[in-house]
């Protein structure tokens, strides 16, 4: 880097780095937003027939409707950061100002707005690097903007990875049911219900695989809904679309399921249920001298438009504990243990949350899977659960990033604490 770089004149910052406004980047964002907001308001107010609606601004200045709508929406804000977030880029603004000058807007108002646009351009290039990066900075400070920014970004990832992976699903539902073990008082039985709704293969020749691993010889195993050999009868009657006829292959303690090759194209959607029952799989209590959290996670094997992750707790499973939602990027070190503080570096700071649904898990419903509650009731009969006494927690994520681990962690009680 050239040591004299900070001495280069910058129209926003003045003749040198020493003239940067106190307060750093947050202060510069607000100053640029204020200058753009007030100067553009002055230009627009000076136009004939002001105030203008989007269609009127299109006719008056020959800009496209999207630009007109963004400018009018931005200049109606009182928060300069909100205005900065909603404005179009510098080039559309320059075009608008040139047209405003031709329509008779005062020269001093246009000049002030042009300087503000130049500062905006510098802010993007020098401080943020790109406009999406600037929007990411702004989103952290604006109510609702962060969620909109994250959703748009996750949707782009979903579309791209769906094409690259060659498969997608409308929804993935993962429900974990925890029940104290009848045979081992210090342990908890864990049953998973995983369901993919409207799975599709998008490209021919693409292999789509789901893998489930046993937890020892006593486990009932990862039994697909179409198999009853493991003692779990079919759940096909709860499907929205035709049930996928999965092909199963055993490798050691793992079962690999693959979609048949003829499941191809947007009209060939199929649903899948997999039930995975693990007796005495989790610790019921923790050591007070070295407390450790217990956790469950969902990581859909294909890109999905919606992830629903439910945890249903028996009254004696982690009584009084509230879940903590932790989302990890597993790309570097794989599946994360929530008790490994070194993996905190892989946690993603996103705006997702856990919702408490109450103490009657038998009333759970999902728009993505209309007979979800019936499927849970079916399993309750099979395993002897009284879901009307269970407390339920849910996280719902639109366009979850494929390869991120979504975990709920609970702090078990010490023995004798209820």
C-alpha cells in the first residue's frame, strides 16, 4: 500500500485523512445520508407540479419507474440511514439530477445534490467496497432492514445452490421429541421425525442422498416411512405430494437413502418421512462442577425454501431450561459441538430466533405440512407419548443457508434439581 494513500484528496473527507469526521464510519454514513436527503428533497420540491408521485417523476425526468419509486420513498424518510439504504446507486441519481437541471431546478440545489451523490459514490467505493457491502452495514442499524437484507441474500444462495446441487425442496421439517428413558433413569430417549416436502431433482444424472446413522445396536434405526421392519409403520398417509420411493443401502452403522433417477423436473415433486429413534441417547443431568449443554441440530441435506425445527420436551426433560439458538458455518471444521468454545468463531450472527409454542405439543400445526399434527399423534401412539403435556419450541427459517448447522442447546439440570 502506498503510504501517501490517505493524503489523496477525497471530496467527502476533504484534503486529507485528518479531516475525516469524528466518530468514524457510523458518523460518515449519517453525514452522507443527511446531505443526500436534504439536497434531493430541495431539488424535487423545486420541480413543476411538486410534490410528484412516481408516475409524475417518470414523465418529468425520463427516469425509470423503479428509480422514481426508490427516490421518492427515500426522500420521504426522516432517518438519513434509512434514506441511504433505499436510494438507488450514484449513476441513476446523477441522471436524475441532470434531468432536473434541464427542467429548471435551481442550480445551487442541483450542485449541492451532485456533491452529495459524489460523497455517496466515495462512501461506497472507499469505505464499503461495493453497494451490497454498504447495504449490509446499514442493515445492522435499521429496524427491519437487516431481516430484508438477510432474506434477499439467503434467497440468492438458495437459488444458486439448488441449481448446482441439482435438487431442492419446498420445506424441511425436523422435529426432535425427548422423553426420559424408561430403562435408564439418567438418560433421555430421542426420536427424530424428518420430513422433506416437495423434493425435486432439477437436473438429470444428479445423485441425491440422505444419510442417517444408528446410535448403537439398541437403536431402532433410521427407518424410512415406507419401511416397517424397524417397528415404525408407514407415514405415507400424511404426505402432501406422492411419497418418495427411496432406495436404501446399509454401510456399517449408516443407512444411505437416494432418490430414484426418474424423480426429475418441477412437476415431479415427492415427499419424504424418516423416523429415527434412539433410546437413552442423551444425558438427563449435568455435572454441576463442569456443566455442559445438550443440543440438537438440523442440517438439511439439500437446499430448502423453508426450514422448520421443532423440539418437543417431556415435562421431566430439561425442566426449566430455555433453548439457545446457535447457527454454525460447518464449511471449515464440520459439525460443531456447542460446548466447544473454539467453534464460537464459526457462529453466524443472523436474526433468527426460537419461539415458545406452549405446553401442548399435540396442537402443533404447519402450513407446509397440513397433517403434521396427525403424524406426530401417530408417532405418539407408537412410542407412548402424551404430547398434551410436552412443551414445544420452534425456529422457522426462510431459505436457510445450505451447509449451516442450526442447533438448539439446553442446559440440563443437576441431579436432584427439578
